[in-house]
C-alpha cells in the first residue's frame, strides 16, 4: 500500500497494515459501545421503528437517571443550606432577645445610678446649707 505523509510518498508494510486494522477494530468497539446514544440513519428506520425505538428509550432512561443524579445532589445541597439558614435564624433570634435583656438591664442600672446621683447631690447640698448656717452664727 502506498501512502502520502507531508507530501512524501511512503510505502506501507505489513506491520503498518496490522496497526491500522487494530485501530479500526478499537474504533468499531467504541462505536458499538455508544451506538445506543446515536440516532439511527433516517434511511434505515421504518415507520414502526420510528414510533418507539429501544435506543431512544435507553437514551431517555440514561438522560433521566443523569438528571436525577444531578438534581438529587442539588436538592441535597439546597436542603442543607435551608437547615443552616434556619439554624442561623434561630441563633439571631436568641441573640436579639439577649441584647434586648442587656439593654433593659443597662436602662435599669442607668436609672438607679441617676437616682443615686440625685440623692447624693441633695445630701451634699443639705450639708452645704448646714455648714453655711453654722458659719453665719
């Protein structure tokens, strides 16, 4: 057999022919392995085959299972995300209540401090008046 490689004439040997036939056999094996995914040629289909084809059903089943696998993973991730968000909502709610209690405590402490300061100021002013009265005498 004569072949042309990069513009040069090359004579094929029996070894080359064996390698080519081995590659062709591998190619046929791969094509047979995925043939059910390929649509048949229009000239080879009859009307009965066009209605329901086993290859089409297999393809639909494969696509369906593939979609279910991807959708299942997505749904699991979405469910995990929802549960995490619910946990965060509960945490924020609890923290909000804690902050409200702290603010209420600070408000009560502030009012008590203002009353104490007012009482101290009244007492000091009474002492000052008393000392002023004593000095006038």
